[in-house]
C-alpha cells in the first residue's frame, strides 16, 4: 500500500491524539477532574481541570467556553462577526475600528508573517476561499483554474499591508482578505490558559483537535502528548510537556480533496497559490500556542530546504518534520524530548541543527 493510500484510511488526528493522551492521564490520575467540550475553530476543544472542586471547575470552564465562542465569532472570516466586517471594509478601501483584542492579534500576525518570510500569511483569505478551504467540510469538484490562481497571486495580498492607527485598521491593498485559521486556535488557547492561571487554577489541559497547551502537572508526572503518524492509524511518538509548554502539529493529511486522481491539501503556499505536497506533518514544541500554531504552518510551506532557517527566524527550536516519503527530520532540541511509540520510530529521525536566526530587519518594527 502506498503512503497516499494509507493516508486515505485515517480519520481526524486530533481525536486520536486526544484519546491516547487523555486515556493515559485518566489511568494515572486518581484526583478529581472536570472537562468541558465544545466545537469552535473548526474542531473539538476540550478543557480539563484536575484536582479542583467540581462546582468551581464547572463555573470556570463554562466561562472559558463562552470566551472561546466569542473569539470564534469575532475571528471567523466566513461567518457574521468582527473579522468578516473588517474584510468587507478592507475590500471597499475603508478604515474600520476593531476591538483591542482583534487589533493585537492582527499585529502579532503581521510579526509572525514577516518572520516567516511570507510562508505564514493570514492575508490570503481570498485564495483560501477560491480553493474552497474556508468551509468546515472538504471542497468538492475541480480545483480552481491556473488563471484564477494567477489573478489572485498577482495582487500579492499580505497582512503586512495592514495599517494601524490605534485600533483603527486599513490596508494599502484592497486584495487583502484576512483568514486567521493558521494561528487563531493557538491564540485562543493561550488566552484561556492565562485566565486559568490568573484565577488560581494551576493544573489543566487545553486541547484543540490535538494541539495542546498544558498548565502545571498531574501529580509528579509531566503531561504526555502523542504525535500522530500521518501514514497509518496510531501515534509515531510522544513528548512529555513541562508546565507552560505547548505542542502543535500542522499536517496536510486530514483536510483535502481529490480530483482526477490528484490530491489537494488545505495548506496553501502563499507564494505559489497551490497546496503544499512535499511535507505532510510538522510538530512544534514551544511555550506559545500562537507562535507554535503559525510556525507549524510556515515550516510545512517552507519545505525541506528552507525550514531550518525559517524556524530559527521565527524563534522556535524544537521541531519535528515528516516528509511525504516518510522520512523524519528533527532539531536536536526536539530529538532530546521525543519518545518513540511502540519501541521504535517508523524511520530514524535525522538531526537538523538550526542556523543562526537572520530575520528581515523590518520585522523588528512590527
């Protein structure tokens, strides 16, 4: 069976990782736990508090759930809300005042896009819509034509074209249409984590479809999070997370469609307008969900040749990359933390030291 055929047999990886991870925690943790599950940002989000009073935990997770739903509404590009209104204003050449939280997120998006050298690009919403990846369900039918893709790319839309006057936002280019799907989950979990800690809840797990933020520990043990094997059912490795760490994975093996025997995945290269095919999975271990979320996407776009420099420029040092041929590459920092599942990795991970960071000096001004 080819890797492509194997990929067709798997289901949503976030649910798999969640089951492996939380099943292990439940077996090892006799203390009380409370969990809240909701569907936001196109995936299941599970909030779990350990060792807390049930009534207090229920109140806190319910409040966090409402906050996540509000962020989902405010940051969704394709449903009525603040971001949809902003996109309409940008397309009309108008300026719009937004909430401080959204303005701050867009500023951070600018910085991450700049540091990635354009591999992470939240300004290509129109391109994402053209491919049909703006919906929760996979696209159907034929891919867009070369002419349609070329027309959108010719405008070079970028989040870097946004201009800020306090919380008032405009753009120098009407082709900019924002889609925050590449880092909204990370930003949302970061914010909820800060809320938990500020209210004195020190042991929690925030899991968005397999992307995980952890707070504290369960007993004397670290949190153990599995990394999905993109080719077969199961996990290929795991990482023990320390308090305050996150693990995010971006892959092209879940959201895709096929036409005339060709497979088109949802991760688009902003520079070409076409889906990424060389890399099937990137996992980033970090202390910021926002940065890890964006970096995982950027490194998948960067590909084998460029990902080490992009990782260094974006400030992430623990990375695992799985290519379409099944080969594994990892930074020394990730190799030191990565454990095989089942006694051995599918193939021996190749160590890839990171170069010295050399980001565009203009990024420092963002």
